[in-house]
């Protein structure tokens, strides 16, 4: 504890403003338990950048931790480029602290002679990714904590291609950040280098979204849509893009339409959670709507609910959505005669293998990367001689084409409606199209368990859980023999049966995946942005006809329950 107090006392110096010093002094005086969590480590970049609770301290999002990150980024840019004029675009979401933190970031960049383009108001994250390329910027930054609770905020950095930073840039930036003291931050803004942007970028984004997200479908005016922004940024773009595409029956959940960082109508503004979309589903039932669309606060994730075979609204998971979207996109390329063996789709190591089966049936490659959309964006950059069709991940994210280099709930919402319109016009439905994929390939069912482990003790527990799984590998799961263990930390794929080992040719990450002889997969992965360890369970079985879907799903659900019991989760 003495070490924690000494670290905290450093924040009482004149380097820090009076408000910060007062906040820290009160914590020291009252011997607050919160002090340890604020100073036991430095906030670090994870798979989604930098994310944490807002407040004073080294393990918090504040003027100084973001200032230091931005100063380090500025130093890195000046060291690694010979360009005389550097440009950075900045966006931010609806959170209470996002706007003033975005201005702090803009001030530091301008103080370092970097030209800044900052949005006039909150905007979706995919628009920031788009703006980097549209404005010819070297870097993009967005202030957001995605779907985290209201007390969180975050900082994501995008590179010149509009994708989030990956090696070697991420390590280079982090090294520069870590070499700094807080006294090295230059907060003295040069206002003449800061330009406000807004409607002109909106217009360009709408045009690009329509170009990439609309297809030759019929029945748009007959599709009844319910949309909720969950108090976030998507209200700025999605209603307008749907209107421009020709959708006339768009019903907005008004209680959630006003941007509000407190997210007053939901426990969590996460479209992965059924509770978050309950108001939208209720409205859909009242209106007899065909589809529900809901986005997280920064509008990169999308939740979709559709009518099942019995007419009930069913919330799809990210694996199901990405499977239907991927099949639709590849099939459209096929109908246009554009498939020539040089195309690919993107996925991640914890996402459904159904996407791989779908792509393979068309002769299209599936590139699989680590969790996080920055790796899908990197695939596009690393393979310029191939064409990217689309890509997604299980956590409710999808990207249509490459005009945005991050998951994009705006264009994905449009694509979902195009699929639903065409299906309805043909006497089918979005859900029926999913079941058709199950009969053609396999019925896949996935389940995610997230265990929250907060603070120093929690971090140690998560670390130990991974050590135990790594050092004492499972040999059976649900009575079925484990065939492979993929250890992405050591980059080794081991055949448990034969002992044969092969090298995994993607970057290292603290992820373990078990695969059984019947194709079941169990992945364990500590979150890069939250105090959680996540377990991803995937099981599959053949489906001979759609009429058997309900019983088949029940069989898979029981298998998942047994696996959870086996793993003692």
C-alpha cells in the first residue's frame, strides 16, 4: 500500500491541475480503497485501444493519461515520417466526458504542430474510420468506451488506412508513450491548426454507405423496421441512410433516441444483451414489424432481431448475423460474375466456423485473425492483390466492403434490411435464410460466458485461470476426445491425440482454443478492454430439414449446458 500512496502523491505536484490534486488528496486523506485500483498499474492499450473508468490516477481515463498517450503519438509521428504536414481526424461518442476529452486530445496534437480535424458533435466510430481516408489523414482518434458502463471512456487510434493500429505502429507508439513523464505533455493548443468538420463528411459517408450497402432488391417499402440507437451516436446516420435507400417504414424507439451518456433506459447499452433491445422488441410487436435494429453507443456493433418461424421476435447473435450477411454478399458477387478466386472474407479465431463453410462452398477464402476488427482491416492492407467482400466477428460487428476499416453498424443495418427485404419479397424471411444455411452446411450454436474479475485480485485470478488451462490441458469435453489445442500465446497448434505440433502463423495473443473430434470448440480469452475472462463455446450438428430446426437447437443447447458443467463455469 505504501507504494500505491507514493504513486498517488506524485499526482499532488504542480504538474497537475487543482481539481486533479484535490481529487487525489481526498482519496489519500480518507484512505479510500479506490486509491489502489487507481494506481496499481498504468492504463494500457488493449485489443480495442485504451479504455477505463474516468477519474484521476494512472489506471484511469483523464486529461493526463490521454494527454500522455497523445504526446507519445505525436512524438512517434514526427520521428517516423518526413511529411511536413501531419493531419489527424478526431471523433467522439455520447459519453459525458467524450467531448471535452476530445478537445484535450486536439489541443495536444495542435501544440505539436499537427493539423487536427475534429467533428463538431458526436459521430459514429465507423464515420471516423471513413474520415481518415476521406480527408487524407495520417491518423484518426475516437473517444469512446463502446458498450461499457457510463463511468467508462476510451481512446482508439487509427492508422492511415482507416484501420486501428497494429504492429509495428502500436508498439512504436506505446514505447514513445512509456518513455514520457506527465511533465512532457504539451497542452498549449494552436487553435489555428484545429478545424471543425461535420456535414460534409456525413454526406460523403452516406454516399459511400449506400454504394456499398444497397443491392438490386425489391420490397423496401414493404419492410417494417424498428430502430434504436440506445442513446448513442447512430441516430446521426442510420435513419437518414435508410430513408435514402428507400425504406419508408422506419420506426424509432423515441425513449432511446436522445444521445445520453447515462444510458437511462438500459442496464447496459450493449445490443448483445437481450434486455437492451427490449423496448425495441416491444415496439416491434405492437407494430408487427419485420426486423429490429439496435446499435451500441459508438455505432460499431449492431444487434438484430427478426421473426422466427412461429412469428416471434428472436434476437440473433453475432455469429448468426455475420453468416447470413456473408452468404448474401458472396452470392451477390457470384450473381454479378465477379468471383474469380481472388476474393476473401474475414473472420476471427473465436467466431463461428459456419462462415468458413459458407465461403468455401463458393470457392472463396476465409482469412481468420485474432479477436478485434483491427486484424480484419490488416488483412485488407496486407493483401492488396485480393478483393475483400466482407467480414465479421461474433461480438455483433460486421464490415461491408473496405471503404470503412472497422466494424460498421450503419452500413450493416442497411445490409440487414436489404437481406430482409429481398427475403420477404420472395416469400422467405431473414431467419428462414439462416435456417437454409444450416441445412446446407451445419447447424452451429454458440454461447459466450463472461466472468468479471475486477481489480488487482481479479487480474491475478484471470491470469491463474489461463495458466491452469495451459498447463493442465483438457483431454475430453462432454465425453468427447479433444483433438487439437491451439495456444496463440506460444503460437503452437498441438494434436492432443498424436502429439504432433505445428506453428500458428498469426500474431501471438493470450488465447487458448480446444477443438474436439466432433467439431466442438471452446476458447478462453482474457478481455483486452474489460476486467473479464471470456469463454466461447461452439457446437454443431447436421440439419436435414428446416422442420427439425427447433429440436436440433434444443439438442445443441443441452450439449452446451453439459460443456459448461464440465468446465465448472
